[in-house]
């Protein structure tokens, strides 16, 4: 219970205080979410005969892992929050003078 109290106290401050783990989780939060959600069906398919309690346990485990990623990564910037665009998308827009990524619609006052 001491470790849960430690994490909760530091989570109130916006950072979990877990050394380099917090920034790493914050940076790879999206990939961790995808991996955790993909892990649930893999576990269910690997289980020879999953019953109701196994399915509920896997769902609960996935939800707890997602919560842990959010709690640990809270307060650390993620690449989505930085506003970074991929280099290919930025180079495509460099010479167009447009800020959006959609092409102009013909016949709507765009030359």
C-alpha cells in the first residue's frame, strides 16, 4: 500500500516521480496504449478455453494497465501535444502557402 500512496501523492503534483520512467511513458504513451489494447485479444486467443472470469480478468487487466500508463505519463509531454508534424507533411506544405492539409475544392472561389 505504501507504493500506491507514493504514486498517488506524486500524481496529484502532475508527475509520478519515478525517475526516467515518467518521461519515457509520456513520450511513448500512444504506442503503449496500442500495445496494451492489442495484448488483450492475444491473451484471450492464446488461452485454451477462456471462461467468463478469464475474459473479465483480461478486460480488467487491460483497463488497469491503461490507467497506469495515464497516471505515470501525466504531466509529461507527448509527441502529439508538442504539435510536431512529420517531416514529409511539413515539406509538402512548404511551397503551397496553405496551412491545411486538404486540397482546395474546385468551384468554391479558389483559383
